[in-house]
C-alpha cells in the first residue's frame, strides 16, 4: 500500500469552507480513481501550521496516474483556501506493522 502526504498552509478564516470543498468536491474525484483507498485530513489548530492530508492507495502506479491526470484540477479547487503551494511526498505504507490495515486488506 502507498500513501501520498500533502502539506499546505491554509487560510484559517476559510477552514470551514475548505472542509466542505474537500468533502463535496475533492473526495468524489478521489473515490472515482482506481486504487484509491481512503483520505485522512489533519487540520491545524494554530494559524501558522500546515494542513496534512494523507491519501492511501493500493499501488504506486494508481496515485501516479491520479497525480498526472487529476491533481492539477484538485489543486485549482483548493487554491482559494491555501496560503502556500501543496507539497507532495510519496511513501510506502508498511502494513506488516499496522495489524489493522493488514487484516482489512487480507479480507
């Protein structure tokens, strides 16, 4: 399993709107992508902190396809709610340590 970790500084005065846009516009796009598993958004309490969003994917090729084909559209959707550009970091999720994930995906 693979993860994409996105970081950006949000416009805190638009935090509630950002949540609505992610739920109503971004998440439906992600759910249509082959290999997409789930989205874990972490919103900051402090004004200067970053939003961290982890998207989980079954295969690296799946998030690479999404990144090439759909990420520019998602960035445009999120742009009004960001102070900084999105920083993307890909990771491999070691599911042998995460027993819960291992059980879910073995089923």
